């Protein structure tokens, strides 16, 4: 008997040693790095950008924005920044690069031609360590430990009956422990394979991280008593605060008193006006339009960005009535329609969109407070990541302020059932309100392309709202920017997804809007 116990203990110790070694050298959620030399010739991608081929079997930004861990080295010196827009690489260079599956777009540190500058270019390819070795070792640990415990509990002895009664408790405890350990391995693997933003969110919620870019009083959105949510002026995007405190808008430059401004334009809309996915406010089409108009008309011109991600026409109206009307704009641009398709997909459409919206109560945090005494549990951490962090990263503020999204297969029937009449009424109301204040107003259709299968159905609603935009503009005698819908107005390289402009698209949008304003004599002489 002692020999068997000794053998079992040795085997268990060996498995534990192997497992401990594996966790030290290749912990779950870690990455292995392979260095490859980038092969010449490097085809030009226009401007300062060049192309190179890299193996496709590593995570890239084409899978999820910001998830690539690839590093580019120029003579052993790391280049960067990574995850850069293609247009920015072409125009600014400076070592910026972007990784999408097997395609690498990069620039040299000094703008030289990498084919002739004599330098060596390498890529460090990072692959996540697979979770299965750790899972297998944990199962082996569990099997041997449980077998040894049960064998000891069944040996003859004075307390044999009590030990037999304890067997179910031992089995249950062992299963619970190993399941929690397995969940911990999967949690670390999923977090290790995630984007930097998702990792920061999870650490802020579960580990008490004080990163104010994601948690506490500085989340990107804050509660509001009329609007449900507004931009939070305490949120810092990178190193800059881009949210104005009084009007809850995205603007870095201080707003001047109205008497110091000869002409002020206010742009209302959702994330396509706000500039979703553009880290720098100056790269949005609204800020670009401001620079263009100032170059043409002089410095005493403002173009103010009143767009907020996710805002429907109703929320834009409330925002305008409660805050933005006080800016006293001479001209209000309405770039609206996409976000009002969402309420039409939820049950029976209500005029106040209560079929779609739910009140958001954040308690000072964009994520619910994690249960402190459960934070050590791998199972709880995995559940919290799946239940709260991943949906927030995937759905943004909409995941917190909207009801559970219906299946895409039901969208077409919902759009047919819930027509565009409510949207038409709300648009008429806002246009009449602005005009009643003696201000000019112009309506602009929204650019939308199909980037995934469900977009084709969603676009039916967008196209319908664009037609409503044109109808209401004609009915009320206000300008309509039909040029935004003309063939060739935008190209596939102008958007980051189905509707959000990149830097190049923002410049093109600003050019088209400026031309529209001139053609309709909406600018001062």
C-alpha cells in the first residue's frame, strides 16, 4: 500500500512540476514570437507607404481593430505607431504601419525607399499560446489527485465509514476546483488574444485598475437627466481632452464668444458626424470643413461638431433644444438617418423610441461593479468578460442603452412593419424649429455601404430615410445635399467600415459639403 501511495505521489508531483514549468515558461494568454526577414522588392502603396507580405496565420487588425501584435524592425529598431490608417501612412510616413492578415503596409523612419536604402526590415510575428496544453495538464492533475484521494478514503481503518461519507464532498470540491482552474486558463487565453482596449476594460473592472480612460468618472459617456447619455468632458482620448464641458460636444479648440465669430455652422448627427474610430478630433470631417472654410472666408468662422455616437434624430433634437441652440449657429447641418433605422427593428415602433431605448444607470462606471470576493475566481472572471466586457467592446454605448438586438433574419419584416413615418415627423419638427429661430438649415443624406451580409437589409432602412431627407427638404424648401449620393462621390478607401469615414474620407466629405454650401449660397459673402 505504501508503495502505491509513493508511486501515485511521485506521478502527481511530476505532473504538477510539468504543469508549473509550462505556466512559468508559456503561461496561458501569452504569445510566442517569430522573427522573419521581409523580402524585397517592396511594392509602392502610394506616397510614403510600401507593401510587404507576412504569414497570414497570426492575428491581425483585419480580424479585430487593434488586435495585431506584429512589430516592424528597421535595422533592429522598432518602427511605429502600429494600427495606423493607410491614408496616414501614405501621407505622413515616419515608421507608421498597419497589419491586415498577410498584408503589411509600412513606411520607413525617414521617408526613404526601403528597396534602395540598404536597411534590413524584419517583422516579429506574435502568436497566442494555445490553451489546450494547460487544459490537458489540469485534467491530468485532477484525475490523479482525485484518484489518489478516493483511494485513501476507501482504505481499511477506524474512520473508514466517515471517510466513505466524505467521498461525495471530495468529488464535488475537486470538480469545482478544476472547473474554476480551467475557466481561469480560458480567461487568460481570451484576454491574451484580445485587443488592447478590451484588456484595459477587463483590468479596470476586475483588478481595480485606475485607468481613467475606461473606468470611473472618465468613461467616454456620462449619464444625463434628459438625454440618457452625453459625452463626458473628463474622458481623455490618448493624451488630449477632446470633449467640451458646457455643450457636451467633441471639440479641442475653445469655443469663442458668439460676437467674435462672423459665421458659425453647427453639424448635428451620430457617430458619422462625431468621427467614430478617429482618435484625433482634427481628423473628423467637421474639423476638416472648418479648416477649409477658414482658409476661404477667414479665421472668424466656426464649424462646431454636435454629433454624438448613437444619437437618433430625437436625441439630436433634445441636445439642440437644451444645449446647442445657445451656440447661436447661423447654419445647422443635419447629417442624420442611419441611427433612426435601429428603433424600427425592435418590436412595434413607438413615437418616442421607447421600444428601443432603455434608461442607462451607470453608477459612475461604464461597467457594473465586480463582486470583490469573487474576483479571484477564474469562472467568475470568464463569465464577467463574456457577459459585460466583450459586449461593451463590441456594441459600444448601444449595448448599454438599447434592448437586446433582434436577429438579423427578422429585420426586413420589421422595416416593412415599422415604416419611416415617425422619422419623417421628427425631421419636419427639427427643421421647422431651427427655421423658426431665423437660422438656415440644410439636410444631408448619409453615406452607407454594405460590408457584411446584414448590412444589405439595414441599408434598405438607410436608403428609405435618405429619401425621406430629400422629400422633407423639398417640402419645407431647405437645401438637400444630393451630391453626397452621386456615383463616385466616395470610394471604398474612404470608410473604415460601412459608414464611418477615415481621414481620407473625412477630407472628401468636407470638400463635398463645402461645394454644396457654396452652390446653395449658404456661406457669407
